[in-house]
C-alpha cells in the first residue's frame, strides 16, 4: 500500500511541477500539441491495436461482453480518435476572460477563467477515455494524473509513452504534464483522491458504488470530485408512435452495449403493448439482446451495461402516457437520458417538460448524449448531478475556476 501511495504522489508532483507551463501556454501552442497527438496516434495506431488485442484476450474470461466492447481498440476506433483530436484542435480556446463591468469607486471588475492546476481522473478500462481526458486537459490548460482500469493499463501506458508525452514535448510543453498511474492496484484510486494540495479535483467515472466510495474518501481528505457514474438510456414509445420507426430507434440505441447512453429501459404505452412488444422482442433477439419482461426480478432502472452475466439485456415495461413515462424515468433511473418516439407533438412536449434528466430527445436516440456529437468536443464524461455547475457532457470549457479581479478603471487615475 505504501508503494502505491508513493507512486501516485510522485506522479502528482511531476504534474504539479508542469502545471504552470501549461497554464501560461498560448492557444496556438496548445493546438500544436493536439495536432502532434493526432499525428502520433496515426503512427502508433497499429502498435496500440496489437497491445489492445492482447489485453482483450486476457480479459475475456473475467469481463462482461459490454466491458470487452469498451476495452477493444481497432482500426475504426483509432481513426475516430484521431479525427476527434484534430477537431478539438480547431475549436475556440477556453476563454481567459468572461467579462468586465464597472463598479462603484472608479473600479473595474473582471471575471476570469483560470485552470484548476492539476486534475485527476479515475475511469474504466477504455483506451479512448485516456485520450479524451488527456486532450481535454491540454486544451483547458490543466495538467493531470490519470488512472485507468487494470485491464487497459498496458495500452494506456503505450498511448502515453508513444503519443501524448512526445507530442507535448514537440510543442514545447513539459512531457510530464499528463501523468498515468502505472500500478494496477485499486488502492491507487484512493491514493489519487487523497492529495488535496497536489490534485484538488478528481473526475470519477465508473459504477455508482465505486464512485461513491471514492467520493467519500475524497471528502475526508478535502478533495473535490466531479462524478460521472450511473447511466442507462430510456426510450418511451408513445401511443402515437410509428411502430416501424420505433423499432429502428431501438436498433440505433443498441449499436454498442458497453456505453452509458445505450438503451436500457424501454417503456411502451399500454395501448401498444399487445401489438408492439412482440415486434420489439423479436428485434432485440435478432440483435442478440435479451428482453426483460414483467414481472421483473430487478429494479426497473437497473443498469445492464455493468452486469457481467446479463449486459446484453433491455428492460421492457408498460406505461400509461408521456408524463407518467417521464416521471418514471425521473424516479427510477439515473437521470442520464430519455427519449420519446411520437408523432403527437403535444405528447412529446409533455414528456420533455416533465423529464428532469440531463438529456431529453424526441424521435432521436439517447446515443446522441455525447460530448463530441453534441458539442464537437470529446468529453471527460457525462455529469448528472442536480447541483449548479457542469451538467451533461463535460468538456474542456468546463474545466476551469472562476476568479474575480478588481482594479482601477482603465484610463483612470
């Protein structure tokens, strides 16, 4: 345990020492670093895919199909990762100043946006998340300390050593700015949230119990957390729905099983239950997904993606109408995302007005609740907290602190 704490603290100290250089870097230098990361990823893609294949083979006996889907890296995913980094480099920089106003006494109030300094991240075994968070930190002028699941540690290490660190150095930035915890021990996650002077903010992704446990440790040590935990998309098929289109929406919502915004709970208006549910069940089974029909032996909002034995499952339940569907989604699910399929505009308005989750969709899949799809920027995760601050996909524009600076009015005495 002592070795884990020492290793994590050493990484945090390296990131902390590099943070001022990143905070002071001009926008062009940051985007040069991102372009260099994209170039390096293209060059190292085959090596990363090879290492990932070895990790997938080693994990197949211990991880669920959904988790294996998250872990796997292939040519298409590498190509998509490269494209996202290049797109990120073209986006407007995080603003340094949010506005200026004049206050009494001949003074000027300037509201600034300043980097946090060092941001930690603990997340599941997904190589693309290592890249997403690394590039978001660079774009937001923050250093970082990352910890991924042990199943993806070799690929993540290769990504940091062959791509991210050399790209930072090539752009004239400290290669130590983005650190990766290289020890697979779970205790490293608790060590990461126990260093308030070095890592004051930690992004937490993963299962609800895991993030809650780490958040409790962080609170005891005075470390703030930004949690991205439970997921599970809801799809409500209204009485006015085009049934063929609803089946298409089901299929679109299940293109990947290991993501938080996939279809998890299918609510069907009672009037369509007899006609639509057999068709929906047949479509699910054709996709290799098992329907969970009433009576259920689990909570309606149970998230299947994290269930080793039954990740390829969708819960199906009857509902009386649009408002009832939205309220059930509010009460029984994580509040990540919910969609309605309806031709009746009034039913859609009623559903969207009643739903209080992070993303509401009408005749569109919850799979669209994604930083890159919505905001053109990769995300650190999706925040569902019911508190002021970043909610929904969290991107580089959210990774800052507000600072108020008062000085004599410009042009005054």
